[in-house]
C-alpha cells in the first residue's frame, strides 16, 4: 500500500468522525434544555469536531508549513474554547440563571411525556370523531 | 470529494447553530451559538482552502479564530457589565 492511499483512508476516518461530532454537537445545542447543558454541545463541537477535521486535513497537506499552521489553529482553539465557556457560564450565573436541579429535569421530562400522551389521545379522539361522523 | 463532504457537514452544522442563535430564549444562548458558528467558520475556511488547493487560506482561518475569541469575550463582557470600560465605583468585579 502506498503512503498516499494510507493518508487518504486516515483522512476519511478522521473527517467523518469530525463531521459526526460537529453535527451531533450542534444538534445538542438545539435540543438541550438550558444554557449550561447547551455548553456541553458547544464544547463537543469545539474539541472533537474541529480537532478531528483539522487532524484529517493534516494528512492531505502538501508541505510542512501547512501542518504547522493547522497545528497552531488546533492549539489555539483548544485553549480558547474552555476560556469562552468559562466566561459565558460565569456571566450567565451572574445574570441569575441557575443550573437545573435533577428534580426539575425529572418534572420536565415527565411533563414532556404527558404532553406526548395527551397529543396521541387527542389524535385518537379526533380520528374516532371523524369515523363516527363519516358513518352518520 | 473528501473536502466537499467535510464542507457539507460543516455547513449543515452551521445552519443548526444559526437556528439556535435565532430562537435562543436568552442572550447567552445566542452568544454560545454564535461562538460555535464562528468556530465552525474557521474549519470551513480551512476546508475551502484545501478544496481549491490554496492552503494559504489557513492564515485567514487563524486570524478568524483570534477575532472570534476576542469578539465572544467582548460581547460577554458587554452583556454582563453593560459596558466595555474599566470597572468604576462599587462595580469592582473586574474583567470577565
């Protein structure tokens, strides 16, 4: 096996892994319930997503200076991402937002389940009505 | 092909982050989403440089990472202290 083919396979593996982490991280930013949990998704994107994609690009670099530049971006993002998250968490705590307690999360999830069950029941009712009205 | 796939994935992730930036209930959600979008833009610029076989784009990506960090910290400080100047009077919390 030539070195080019090995580099291509490694690049594919790293880039698909990075794409997976970037997509799931942003999905987490949309789906999580409050700021402090959304930071987990943002941290996933900043470390695993970005890191794996940049490492995958490193295998395709034509010369050494490109690898060094990619490494610089990587190191810089690895240092700034926790700093930003810390500043943001501190600012939102100072603004009066508190992290959710386990009890709150439990209430939220059960409420969500109740809402889903109610929606299903409502759909069934409306369907029954439709069938009844069509019969009559 | 590989770079096009990476660019597509990063673009989709960017769109999802912008959705949170639009609907975010608090200002901190928006700052978080915009920070993520900026970080994804850094990768998008790098991938675009490789896609067009011009790796000089990495300089722009490095600069964008610097500006993104400074911008996020500045907006966070502006939101929490209602200004960007030095702390005054009894407002001795200092920097962010």
